C-alpha cells in the first residue's frame, strides 16, 4: 500500500520584470529549511524535450508564429512536463515549485494574444483534467516598471519584444484570474522594496508550510 502523502504543487507567476527569479530563490530556501523535499522547475520547459520546445517558443525569428501554434506548443511542453516530472514527483511526496504554469497561458495567449479564456480552458481540460496548482504566488507590478527592468537586463526574447499594450492585456488577464479564485492566489505587490516583498512572501510561505507539514 502506498502511504506517501502527496506533495504540493506551487506556481509562481508575474508580468515580465516582476522579480520572479529572486523570489523563487527565497521560496526554495524557505521550503528547504522547513525540511521539505522540493523540485524546482519551469515552464515552458522542465524536461529535456519540453526545454527544446521552450527554445522554439522563445527564439527570435523572421517567420510569424501563429497564435494557435504558440498555444498548442505551450500545452505540448506542459503535457510532457506533467507526465515526466511534475506528477511523479508529487506522488513521491515532493513539493514542486514551478516558474510559470497554465495561468501564464491564460494571461499571455488568452489575454495578450486575444485568444480568450475559453480556448485555453478547453486545452487545460484535455492536458490536465482536474489537476491544478495548490497555491500560486502572483507578483504584481505595473507594466511600465516591469519593462524598465527588462530593458536593463539587455537581450530580449520573442515575448519580451512585444509592445506595452500586449503586456497590459497580460496583466489584466492575471488580475482577472486572481479575482476568480482568491483562495488559490497569493498576490504580492512587487513594486515595494525588496525587503517588503520578501517579508510578505515569507509570511505567506509560513502559513502554507504550517498548514501542510
Ligand atoms: P520566463 O521569461 O518567465 O521564463 O517565461 C518565458 C516566456 O514565456 C514569458 O515571456 C511568458 C511566456 N509564456 C507564455 O506565453 N505562455 C505560457 O503558457 C508560459 C508558461 C510562458
């Protein structure tokens, strides 16, 4: 009989430049120091095959990438990631921390690319069934502030080259998602000082850890 308690699936989302990488390090450090076995991964990507799909998706190219092609590739990578890495790890009791997941498809393809939430939801059903993140940390930041940070980083990928209007649609889609499911999302105001952002995040993590360990 398998008596292992399944792990949690935690995702981190945000607009470009919201500071995901910095906050992800804090999340991993806190979970590790609480003695939780974790897997850190990302989307699109997370397995060798899905990372190849990521390269296809992010590479700058002359050919226009059709929006449906883009969305299908996001879900193709996700299906591989779920079956090969995420689900097995959770079944073994590990906590999986994922840098972006399907909320990003709602925000970027559903919102940014104007494909709408309904199409995304149909593919989500096909690829995930009822599988959803247990908790999602959404780092919220104005598009102007986010883009300033992206510019400071240098070289831009295919998404980062989009116009401000695209990112406004992405952000408002994220805010719609948060509103539709306030219990799953923890919204962190990423415009605050690093110290305040990390304080908010730490409090939310302490709550999560104490209710699940
Ligand atoms: P990253 O820069 O946070 O690693 O994410 C890669 C890019 O992929 C980012 O611009 C957001 C985009 N993306 C989508 O458009 N849809 C998705 O479903 C995911 C997971 C990412």
